[in-house]
C-alpha cells in the first residue's frame, strides 16, 4: 500500500476519514484515525451546538468550539488533522480563518465550489487546501481560478462520487447513471489535473470518495490512479466515533433496501438511512421549523418542510423520531462496533488480500 503525500505531509495510510457533520466526526474520531497513520477530519458544520450560548452567539460559539476540538485532537495525536468546512455555510469565512489561525494541517472544502479559498491563507501558513469536487469540469475550473487569481494550485483534490453519504453534488437522475460512476469520474479528473501538473511541474494528488468501504475497494480505485481514498461510513461504527451509540446502531440495523435518497432543504439530494421521519417528509407532512441563525446559504426557511441541522443533531444524539442519519451506500454492511485500530487493520488486511498472488 502506497503512502499518501500531500505537499510536505506524508501519511502511511492513504485514507482520509470523511468529515461527517453534525457532530459525527469530532476530535475523538479524528485523533484516532490520525494515530493510525491516516488523516483525521473534524467536521466544522454547526460544531458549536453544545456551547451554552449557541443560539444567541452562533458565530462566536462555532469559532470557540472549532478551536476547542482542534486543541483536544492535538493533545491526543501527533498525526495529520484536517477540518471539513462546507462552502454552503454562512459562516464559512469565519471557520476557514479560525482553522488556519489554529494551524490545522488541511482544510477540506465542499458542498459548493470554494473558488476564493486561497485568499484566506496568511503569511507563513502551512495549512493545505483541498477542494472536494464531483467532476473533471469542476476540478479544471478550480485549478484555473486559483492559479489565475492567487497563483496557487490545490494541494490535493477529493473527488466525491454519487455513492457517498450526505449531500451529493449531483442531480438526482445522475445518481444511478453509469456515466457518473466513480471510476469514470476519476478518469476525467485525473486527465484535467494532469494538464496542470505538467504545465506547472507540480503534483496534485486525487483522492477518491463515495461508496468505498473495504480494502479491496481501496485497491481497485487506487489501481486506476487515485492517490488515496476518503472514507466516512466505515468509521461511523467505531468506538471512537463521536456520535451516540443509537446513531451507530442505526447503521448496524440497516439493510440494503434502507439506503434512501432524500431531497434536502439545501437544494441537493442526500443519501440517508430511511426511517419514519423521512417517510413523513415524503408524505408531505410539514414539520415545525424555527431558524435562529440561518446557517446555510441555500436553505429557504420559508418553504422547507424541516430544518436539516435540527434533524441531523437529533439523530447524532439518538433521537430518530425527529431526525435521520446520513450514510454512504454501503452502510448496511456494518455488523458490529469496533475500534478505529481494528477497522484500519481490517482495511489493510482486505487490501493485501486483494493483491494478485505472486507467480
């Protein structure tokens, strides 16, 4: 298994733990993955939800909580840590500035194109910038924009395919369209990135994500040119995952038919584990909505049937009557809770077992 190199950072395990909000991947999970040689990622979306002044001082509470989670993780691991910050967040700028000031190793930015992300870098900053894209066209646009305006190219790119959990950067009909298979998308992104690598004599690793669950999945996509993989769902059913046990159990209790596509209030399709709450939404039963802080740029509070943030926070706490769990397409494979170390050991074993036998 090759190491993953992003700038001057080298990871012995070519795995990025996906940033899962809200409250699913915090310092506990991120530090555990980093300790195993991968990249542990803290999800910044509404991270201040447990701060006592969250509703009154939303921006400040999120900044304070992000600093606290980064500090906690640093106390547990000397490994590589990242922060996932959604472009769609209304406090995107404040979170990016905070992550850079806290000297986070990597910022992953998706749920929209982070066209101006390099402008937040400060003099002497070593934070790497990694956009999350869903097509070769998006990768080309970002590379061109960043180079022209900031003389900066992405330190790496995460390509997230349609089998990922959570919000998806595809139209609903594209999710099952073979033309949007991750392998095909990877080929397109690699081709676009190669042009910039050759022109500017640099290396831009492409990390594949979306539906990758086993070590065999890792090997297959890396054989096609990916420098590593991003995995979120596989790490949910670990002891160190920051979600409640009830949330984790929802993965274990699910089967393949439970993997559902929902229409999110943010205007994107999302993949989640079907439950009664989702079925009520599908039946058109409105849920009461209150929005004290308008956390998402694309959410129309006047027309949405429910608050996506409230639903995800409820689920994280184990309240599925008023919420649901986002999950990747292979979430149903999970059968038990394990440690992050056991999970990584299994991934490495599965990867090795997928290697061709020596002649």
